């Protein structure tokens, strides 16, 4: 009996190991019951916990979109198909912080899997215009950078863009972020394929260099075949220096926060791609503004075009070096609930609840307010405060804490905001604490903001971002030349300012 018992457990152990080693398949199918269970939970959590579910979309309309989403569920759905449904419904909320993510298994698979077939073109988009920005088919001499695209498979690009917009989340009714998002490399192709389906060939209507309307058919890009072809034609690889961990860290820091100074012309540029806590920004600001003052820099460009936000303490710190007045972070900051029956699906629930228990208080409106930021004014920093001319570059990817920074300095006489409307809402947003919710059947995740923030009640609640003082948008010629048109606009204004003083 002891021997039999031993072999029984050995069999169970080996069977378990066998199951664990099974590879994950991205084409795994989920039953209608499974996707309906997850979808019901997704809707219930949003209706119970989201602080701004009906802020820009009425309850009747959201109920309609929830019903539309449910009607699109079917048997044998893959995870990407299910996520496409969730993306559609989520985008109707009008909250740029509420987005979906692939399951951990799917993400792990993608990180290791070789690339397959991909939509070959990447576009730069703005209202009524789609221009080729990159082409994976390197031998293609037709669809070069700057080629204007009019139709794909017989459908006008403006119709396609309008359709894809329904799957991209943003604050309120802002479209600048949606154009920017679809202009990011690979984003258009992925969203287009999810909505319209993959094709082996694409018929593209375009305008050639002479301004003549033409049409041409191109194949889907097969990354695997291209990789094999390049490997066969390449010369033997030469050993190159592999960066150390410290070198990689320094490169990462430079990619996310960097100060460049032209000491001769007294101009500096501070590039900030994030306000997150991982980049020692407090120390960076302290050192940077000391350097600016020591070098008597008269004009400073601050580039936050691709800054998606992060820590409010970091954005506030930057504001204090520049603002000429005391300012508040927001007028209102509240959560609708402190606890939830759905806690087992919400990552970090214990810590989020503890935070709200310690720092929020229920007011007469029934909401749990974080009153400190509703009433506290931050003063300008005295030491190394910067009083020169400031030019802030913004765009569709300027989000969240970045809008707080821009709001704090925008109306100053020495500050000029250049570029395009921010993706982050000017009136407010839903953010602060943003845990991740995992749906149990599919493992699909979505971000759930727990606080509503009204930044400035004096700003109209029109669902728009912060408007620039000086607009600078792309042109076809800019795409062809690869020019940094917003930076060029800032440098032009600096030259004009210097000419006035001479």
C-alpha cells in the first residue's frame, strides 16, 4: 500500500508538471458563458466604483453602450476579440485613465513570441489628413514618408479614423489624443486589424508627389519572412559593446528627463517624458534650476508633449519653480466609495482602502473628499526660482499630472504654451489612485480610477483639453522633412523676443 501510495503521488506530481509546461495559445477560445460572466463583472464594477461613469456620457447612453457591448459577445471568442468589445464600451465613458490591458498570460506570450503578420504602414494623422510616416516594406518606392492616403480597401480614411476613435479612450470629447494615439507606431495597424479584421492584401488610394490620385495594392507585412530574408543576406555580426546596467539606467534617465543648455545664446530645453517617481525628479529639478540661474538662462523650453503624467508631487514641484503666484492642485477631489464587494478582483485593494480611510472624509454630498488638496495652496519656491521666458510644448499625449502643471503656469505673462490641445482634460479627470482589475475568466485587466478631480471650476466643462496660446500643428511638408515643428515655433518666438530687446 505504501508503494502504491508513493506512485500515486508521483503520478499526480508528474501530471501537474506536464500541465504547467503546456504553452499558452493566444488563439485560446472562451465560451459565451465565460465572456458574459467577465463582462457582467466588468459592468458591475464600473457602475459601482467609477467616480465619473456618467460625467460626459449620460446614464441612459452608457446603459445603451453596455447593452451594445453585451450583444457583441459570442461563443468561442479569443481574448483579443473580447478586449475589442471592452475597448469599445470603455471608450464611451470619456475617461483617459480607464483603459483595458491584455491578461498577464497573453502579455507574457507577446513578450516572447516572434512577430507575425502586421499592417505595413504607420501614419501621422490630424483632422481630415492621414500621411505615411513609416513603411515596414523597405523596398516599397510608392508609399514613402509623406504620401497622403485617401482610402484603404475602398473606405475613406476619415471614415476609418472615425470608426477607430470609438475604441480609443480619452478625457471627455478630446480628439487630439486619439489622433496622437493612432499616429503612434503600430497603434493604427493593431486597432485597424481589431476592428476591420486582418487582410492578406490592402488596396490603398493615395495622392502621388505630382498631386495625382492613384491606387495600388500592397501585401500584409510578414515579419517572420522578412527576418529570415535579412538574416540570410547579412554579414557575420561584429561583437559590439553591451551596455552595463548602470549605462542602461543612465540612458533611461536621459530618455525621460534631460536638460540641454546653449550657454552662448542663453537658451535651455528641459525634456520631461514623465512625472512618475522612478526618475529622481525632485533632485533633477533642484539641480536644473540652479544650473539655469548660474548660467543666466533667459529663455527656457519645457517639452511635455509625451508626458502622460505620474506623481502630482513631482508636477507640483516643477510648478513651484516657475509660478509667480500661489496655486491649488484642484477645487474638488473625491471618491464615491471607500469599500467594495468586488475587492478580490481589485489589485492593491487593502492599501487603497487604507489610504481613503486615513485621508478622506465623507461630506454632505455623500462623497469621500480628499480635502487637503481642495483647500491647500502651494507657494512659489524662493530659492532658484526661474523668472525668465518659458515656452511649454504640449500635445495629445500631455496627460494627467501634466495638465496640472500646465494649468498652474499657463496664464502667466512670461509663459507661452505652444503646440496642440492637451489630451488631459482642462476641467478635470478621474485618476489619483488607479488600481488594476482582473476579470477571473479571461484574465483581461482594466484600470479603475477611484477619484474624480475637478482641476478648475472656472473652466467650462466642455470635455476639451488645455488649449495652447500658440497653435502649432503638423503639415504634410513637416512629415516629409521630419521637422520638429513645435520646437521650431518656440525657437522662432525666442528669436523675435530677443530682437525686441535689441
